[in-house]
């Protein structure tokens, strides 16, 4: 302690502050990393609080990013110009394209009905493998068309035979399409209906059924409870719903129902449905789902919309939407639409899009400014954006893990069906291993997968999720196990596993040497995006995920 009462610690602290300020003025980094570790990282200036924005004068943005991030945004300019330039015109039809998983259709287009060979094997690292090979002539050149299915993805390649030093065996062919293959041999598939099983597996990622939420936001509404508490529909909202599709009666509805009850009326009496380029779409409209008096959270409504992956948020007046306003493990993307000049001859819609950070960008890109006239062009744009948004969301971390798990289970089931029936064809399998008569065309394959779900649904402990918040995705497929109405429940993910008996085979681990080729490959498609499937029963299996709803 000095005579004037100033302590040594105070002197040291003041000196440290002085040095830091000097270094900052000189644009030099301070010595050591401890000071960096102790610094508070402030959110970017644009991510201000909701109250701060609402305290300002309008107009407000359509979307306000959460204060602590986690989402990206597209379409922030909505200032119309009296003389719009070329960059302000709506997207041309050539730029509006649905994202498709073309690799899932290769087997049907290139292999089925043509001479080809199917094989199966087990790799200690890659797991179950199903391989298809075909001799192909493209132009005046001979090629090998190869298709290898692993638990992670399907690999496709076309190899010119002229580039090979010698004609390869099956193991060498598999190495040509994926170098990581490490097996001693592949076994030929001898089952006459194998192609139907294989194409069913390949195309399980293709769906023509989609469901999207539609949420009505009135002026000044900034909470989830307010959004789901809306029951009346303004003329502007009714006009927008008519733009989306047809109002249908749910009772005895025969089309894709998107998980809604069409028998007992437990999910309301009507909804909005449409068919877009041979894709059935059911909308979960917040105001048409059952309203429960005294329930501030409106769980009957949130149960459906909260289990959607993509939702439209309709704004009749200028109030910003914050994407984390709605608590959901499933909703990953929102398309926010704000109307202007409603119910007139000059209706326009402002559009903004937001999605979680791990969702990749999806097209078509919004024009600048992001304003559309009501009409066919906006209809094409909006529906394409919605479908592509769902495909993009499947690449998010949560969904990608579930996708891998379900694909692995389906591939294991396919492998065992091919093995069992090939053995039966040679008289090597027992009667219990044979595919039931009349079950051709993939029946045994998917029936066995459904049995997986039923058997696994008996145990919560096996999931390791009893103490965790469930991360499930509930989208839809019109196909169902039974027409049993749902009640509110908790969703748990059930990893699939084949119920059929495993067969041990003489699969070695010797790595065959690859033959020399020129590196001629087609561009491998990125990992397939997937459409989820929603069952009307409280057990659901979909293109990627297995879900069980436990009724409480």
C-alpha cells in the first residue's frame, strides 16, 4: 500500500488498461491470449432486439434475425421502383427448377428391363453393399455402368472399357466406383424379382407428397401464443389461402392428407390442398386446426405445424417475424409473405426467406426487390421454393444423422432379402427364409421394415433418448399402417433394424488390387436429399427417419 492509499493491484490494473488502450490506438494486438478470451463478443448490429425494432417507426423488415444468431436470411430489399430494371424482374421460368435426386432414378432408367447383374457383399468398414453392373454402349464406345449402394450414399460411375488395361472382375469394378471397398468377393443375386426390391430401395428417397405449415400473423403479434391463438381469417388471408390451393373437406378425403384425420374430425373439418406438378401438397393452416379454449399454447395446432419442416408465415400488416419465436425441433425454414393491396386488381406480395444456419441455400433465388405480383409466376416460384426448402433442410445436421440411420436399416433389410431369396433359389435356405408367395415386387422388403418399427416401439430404453428432448421430423405419406386417429404425444426416433435372421457368409477382408484406368468419371451427385414420410398411425416410417409417437 502506497502512502496515498492506492494499492499495488490498483496501479497494476490501471497500467494494464492504459497499455491496452495504447495498443488499440496503434491497431496492435495485445500481448497474450487471456485478454482475448475474456472479451465479450457482441451480436452484430443488425441483430437487435425485437422491442428495439418495434420502438422505431415503420416500415419494419419482414424478418428480424434472432439476437444471438442461428439463422440466415434472404430477401431484405422490398422497396419497389417506379421503373424497375432487369435485375428487379421476377425470376424467369428457366431459373425456377425443382431440385431432384436424379441418382435415385438411375436404376429404373438404365438397368431395369435391360440385361444387367446385381451383387451383394459385406464390408467390415462400409457395412452392407449392393452392387449393380451393366454393359452399356454410349455413342460408339463400350462402357461399364456401375451403381454401388452403401449405408451413406449411392455411388454411380460410367467407365469406358477402352480405358481399362484388362477387363475387371466384380470386386475390381466396385473399386472403380468407390476405392474404399475392401471385400474378398461379391455374391450374385439369383432371385428373379430382385430388380423390384432394388428399385424400391433406390426410390425410397423420392416422394410426391409434401406438407407445409401456414401461420397467420396479425399486426403487433410477437409471441408464439399469439400466432397460434388466431382463429378468425381476414379477407386478405382467405385470398392467400385460395391462391395456395383448394379448400377441401377432410372427412373421407381420398388424396394425400398430410397426417390430418379424415375419419373422426379430430384435426378440424377442412384444410387447403393442391397438386403441383404431380406432387400432392397438404397445408396445415393454423386457423383451420382445432382451437382449444383455455390452452394458451394451442398444442393441437402446434402438434402439426411444429412437426413440419417448412412453414409459410403470412403477414397482413407490417410486423417483423423472428424465426426463434416458435419453439420447434423440426421447423428449419420459413417463407414469410406480406401482402399489399389485398383483395384488389393489383395484389402484390413481399417475400423473405429464413432458415437455420446448417441449412444450405436453396433456390430459386429471390429477385431484387423481392416483390411479386399475384399470378402464375409467383405461384410457380413459391411452390418451388417451398419444396426445395424441404430438400435443403434434410441436409441439416439433425436430419442428416437420422437419414443415415434409416438408410442403413433399409439397406440391411434389402441385403438380407437378396441373400435369403438367392439362397432359396439354390435350395440352400429353409422355408422360413423364403419370401412368401405373392409377395413379390418389394412386399417382403417393406413389410419386414414395418415389423422393425413395431418391434422397436416397445422399448424406450433402447433409444437412449428417455432423458433428452426428442429430435424428430414428421412429414407425410399417404400410405399408412392403419387409420387410427392420433392424440397429442411425444415423438421418439426409432432406429430401424432388420427383423430377418442374419446369415453368416464367407466374406473376407482381403483387399484386391485395383486395375489401372484413366481417371474418367462422371461428377458424383451430392448426397441425396430426402422426403420424409408421415404415417396416420402413431408409428411412422419415412424415407430417412423412423418415428414413434407415444400417446400420453
